[in-house]
């Protein structure tokens, strides 16, 4: 789970889930607690599903929130 | 006199440190920080403007940042664009590469940067632009600027430019057709190399194959609801007393921390020691970097079998790839031993 997706690719990560920033990858403190939680819960869920995905090459998984 | 525009991050642009890393792009007339040294060392050009942008702003709002900066440059006359030097700062290297390529594409002017070989920006951008090898930190500023300045003068005066090896920048893997001065044909050169190889003598290939350090994709987890998942981070989340004394930058140590019985990571109990980003958000709520709360929720729902009782942490900023690989191997050995099926790693 990374904000700088191009760096994650260069470093060789095979499954990449984008996060939203460097100081707060999974919850912008300028938004409400609920919004932060929704985003974090969603993106961690995408990462968990990614663990079960059968990919053949580096893949950036799509997030909705 | 030819005109040069320089790009700097918030730190070298003298706006501030990590707390200003969200600084929106700005253009200033004249010289700021390293621009002065560029102006002094480049004999055939003058630095007219300096663009400053926060590294996090570029990292998190790339499209917007690039658009704003290209907007500043619209209608300005310039013959050369220099970004950096970025030393070993990964986010700065990323920013220098992103903006240089955008400027090159839109205005068709030469672009140059400088980065330490361990800066991920080198791998990301060296194929598409000229990047000179630079020092690890700002202590190398003058030396790094000197290399750029020398080459800049050649570009600005239209002097004949040599190959990457001759000029000293990172090779771009571009093949040129050239007439060799020694006029030895390829077949002769090849047979010479072959003979040297057979005799066990050293020889220099004319076509180096770039070494790709790729990890095979792990076998997918078959049943998540039975899997034991571990959490790792390079975001420097540790108990507030930092018991393993993990360094805030250029880390060589990692730690593992017991989260048994914890529903989430509490601020005041855990914090970040990462010196490469503003710690305010992660200190207040460490779950924004190490999402133990969300993992617990999935554990309760039964989506995963079990959250492994330790999370692992180190600091990614300035950490060499060599040290990172070693720490990774040490951690993986423990995880395999503990029967962990898969990991999620968060980075900042």
C-alpha cells in the first residue's frame, strides 16, 4: 500500500494498492473520523483481496474511495 | 545571454522542512538557494526564475502540481531547465523527474537533474532524461552543481556533446550509430572479445544487459478466511519510547511490536519516528499509517483468519536498497517460521 506508486513499481512491488498521501496514507485528518475510517477500511480490504489475486505481472489495484 | 529556470523543493527553496512539504508550487524571479550556485557556476547562462514546490504536494497531487508549474512557465523564455540536485531524497527525486519530463515534453528544452545512485528517481527517470550521479546529502551540493554546470555550458554554447560515459551522467540505454575512430569492424571486435572470454581475460561488452532485480509474484492466498496475515510498514510506527532505537533516516534496524488484545494503535502509545514526513497525523492516529484498526475489523468479520500478533516496522527514508533487502530477508525468515501466509506492507 503506497502513495508513490511509481516508486513502488521501481522498487519491485508486485501488488500495489494506492494510498492517499505520504504523512497520512490511510486517512486525511482534514476529513471526518467516519470518512477516514471508510477510506482506510475500503483500501485495506482491497489489499486483502489483492493477496488472493492471481496476477502475472506488477498490478496496481483499483480503489473506489 | 541564455536563460535557465531551476526547480527546487520546499527545503532547498527555503520555505521550510517537512511541515511545509505540502507547499503549493510557486515561481520566484531570480535566485533562491542552489539557484545562486547554478547562476555562479554556469558561465553561458543566467538563472531567471526559481520554481519551488513541496515534495508531498508533488507526490500526492502530481497532475495538479505539474499543471500549475507548466502554467507558470507558459510564455517565459528559457533555454534550459534544471531540477535538484535531489541527493538521496526519494520524494525530491521523484518530483525532479516528473517535472523535468513534463517540461521537456511541453517546451522542448533540455532538462537536467542530479541524484545519488540509491535515489529511486534514478531508475525511474534516467532513461528519459539526463541525470548526473550526485552525493548522498546536501554536503555534496557544490560538487553536484559543478557537474551539471559544466554540461549546461556545453548545451548552452552548442558544443558537441559526448556519450553518457564521456560526460559522466547515468546511461540512458540509448544506442547511437557512430563511426569509430579506430575503424575496427564489429566482427573483429567480437572475435577479440570471444577470445578474451575463452582465455578468461577481462573484456568490456558493447551491449550491457541491464540487471533487473525482480521478485517473482507470490502464490495467491487460497483462502483468506483461514490465512494468518502480518502487517509491515516503512512508515516508522513504533512504541513511543522507540525501544529498538530505529533510526529516523537511513535505517539499518527494524522492530516488531506486540499488538495482542489491541483494537487499534493509540496515539500516545505509538508514534512515528520517520524523519521524512510531517509526523502530526500519524502521531495523532497511528492507524493512518499502520491500519491495525481496519485489520481487526476484517478479523472480526472473518474475512481473514488471523492478524499476526506482531507488526514490523522500519523507516524508509534514505534507507539504502542494500539495507532494505537485508532487513526484508530477516523479517521474512521470522514470518515464515511463524506460519504467516501473507503480508501487507504500508509505505509513506
